[in-house]
C-alpha cells in the first residue's frame, strides 16, 4: 500500500517555478547558473565542469 511521505522531509514535488537556469562557461568548462525569475539576480553556479543541470529548474536559452 502506498504511503505519503512526511511533510518535513524537504522533498520537492514538481518543478521549481521561481527559478531558471542558463548554460555558460568558466575558463572553457561548461557550467550552469541558477537565476531568480522575480529579481533577475544570479543565485548559485555549479562547479566547472558541470555534467548535470539543476533538477526541476527550467532552462533559459
């Protein structure tokens, strides 16, 4: 029988709606930068070389 997870387990359900990510390069190595869609400021960046994108965050072009 399926059981719902507890509410305090910090698990994300679905997509992150207030963030976007865009691909870029640091010293020639590919990376991804996360950005706030409300303010436009950059929030964090994956270490280069980034092999995977942020999970559940939509990608800009």
